[in-house]
C-alpha cells in the first residue's frame, strides 16, 4: 500500500472534516515515510521523420482528456524533469534507495493533463483536479509502451525514479495515472464503499487506451507491445488489468501488489492483529513472547522483528484505518477513519477490527475490487520475504495459488525475493539486513520481454536468494532471477 512520506499516503495535510463525521485527527510521523525483443533504442533518424526531436507535438491529442499540456523537453528522466518542474520529488520520496543511479539522455515530449472527474485532491500544476496523468514520448522510441498506476495514494509522478526513468532510458513510451483520487482521505471519493478503489482500475484502463492512441499519433504506428507494471497498489492494478482487460496488454510485472479477496486474506485481516498485539511485544515482559507468536501467525515473518517498530509507527495504524474506512465506514459510526493508535478495548478501535465478523455488505464491498487469479496475459509477480506491510504469506503466496487454481499457471512466474521489504528506502537504514527490490523488478521486466518475444521462458517459481557477502553496490544493480 505504501503510505506516503510526511504525511503518510499523501503529500498534503489532512483535508477538511466532513460535517457529518468527526475529524480523522492529526498524525505527525517521523520522516521515513512494456515491448521490443531487445533493450536497444532506435537509431536516430533525419529531421522531419517521426523520431525527430518532439516531432508532431502540436498535433497530439489525448482522447477523453479535459485538459492537456504538451512540452518539448531535452530530458524526460528525473535528471532533467526535477529542474524543469515536470515531476515532483515529494511524490516518489521514500520509494527507492538513495544511491539508485539516474539515467539521462532521453529527449522527447511530455504531456500532462487530466480526465473529467469530480474530486479535487491532486494539486499538481495548481489544477486541484483528480484523474491527472502524465505521458512521456521519447524521441528515440523502441516500439513499446509501459503504463503504470501509483503506489499507495500518491500522484502520477510516484513511479518516476523506480520505474519511469529506467524504461524511458530503454526507449519505451511511458504513461502513469494518479488513479482518480489521492491522499490520506482518498476514501471520501465516491458514494458507496469501495468506489474510490474501483475507480483506480477504471482510470488505468482509461489511460492505457488513451496512451496507445497518443503513441500512434506520435510515431505513426501503434505500440508493438503494451506492458503494465507497478508496485504495491500499482501491482494490484497490474493483476486486475490482466484479469479484466487482457486485450489491452501483452503482459505485466506485479511488484508486491495488494491482494483483495472478499473472503480474505486481505489487509484488513492481517493489520488488526499487528495493532492489537504489537504494543505487548514492544513492552516486553511476560506477554511479549506470546504477542510475537501471534504476529508470526498473522503472517509477519520470523526475522522481520527489526522492522516492526517503524511499521507500527508509520504504516500499520494509518493503513488499517483509511482502507477500513473506504470499505467499512460503518464500523466506527460517525467517526471518520477511527482513532489513531487507540488501545484495544476502545470503542470502534481498529485494533479490535474483525473482518470475518463484519456484515455481508462489507464483504460485498471488498468483492467489488477483489482479484480472481484469472489472468489472461503473461504476468511476473515478485515480493520480498520481509515485507511487513503486506506479509508475503498473506499476499503473493496466496495470489500465486489463486492463479494456478484458476487454471492460468502457465501465464505466471512468481519470485519470492529473500530479504526484500515493501519500501526500498529502508535498505539505506538496514543495509546489512535488507536488499533493494528495484533491481529485481528490472530483472523481472527483462524476463517478461524475452517471454513475450518467445526468446526464453522465465525460470520456474522460486525464492531468489540474497548473494552471501554481496556489497551494497552489487545489490543495487544486480538481481539475477535464475
């Protein structure tokens, strides 16, 4: 789910209270928180051809967009867009290791804009309008398109360091959406429980169709390959798109996507146990050992205890409250998204939330956004074994079984990454205990390229071991899947 960095899960302060509910309450947290066969880019062409610098910019039109702005840039990666204001570093803060190299040398066109929408949480460009998107069209195109939704409740630039820079440097066109609502009170969007999350899926479908058209306008031919990728909530979107709209894609890479199932497991079945029992573990004393055992049984892996204090402070409480509010707003009555860090036994406390015991209407709300495992195009899923926001045994392990049970196992490759966690920036704080996931995502992407091109079938499902005594620089650039 990837809560954001100060404040979590959104870049702006808490929105104004609704009159019929009490306030969420302020929460101040410590700052912590696809294709051608080959990766080669196309050779430069003569001026006047489709690959000339920013050729045809004034003729580009994003179908369905209410507003768009196309700019000719000397650099589409964050090596240039930070300075020109065509990205927002606050949007991707905390998602990548600090020493991740930044590629450069990618001139082209960037289109920013938005589709019709009634919500106004995204303030990028001063527009105060949701359903914002970014489309980047490199001058030297390799024929492919990569589309992505954002992690957590971030905005359209959240993937710029983790994903966009790298695929643009390989010659891909790239498009991303803010998913139609942003920030810690994203649940205020829509009328029914689940509406806000359901919109995420609609917005990625909408953007994929529009971006494919824009690519054809720019390069005078449609993309040869369209790939979906994303992390956390963005990974959930990849799964959902390949289940529900496989006709739009050639494949996808799911980086620790969120699992939603009406009968569980889902985040609302694992997070309350963490909220309820972590305080006893942290306090020590006679109850600590049993509390730790309960957290292990809830899915939080043995050996991940060093990550629990940070996740308790930054992730678990807020994530549980706002996603529960989105799917089960009646649990706490008139209170909006519960009481931060309430003690078990407090009325309406999320530490005592019991998803299995909630009314059928709550399960139906989750069912509206649920995954089935019935993917229709090749999918590579990867997740870290030390993910303690979305525990792997309650997430990707389950989703992989779902795909096989649905008879789609030939379309899936699943890699468990030893010592990977949900947020790559934590590798800077624990370099001897964690490994970054970003190079594993890139290896998976390259494996998907070869798979789709029928050059090579990816290795069978397995756990990717952490190389013994590997230097941090090696782990930052290398993650062989075989």
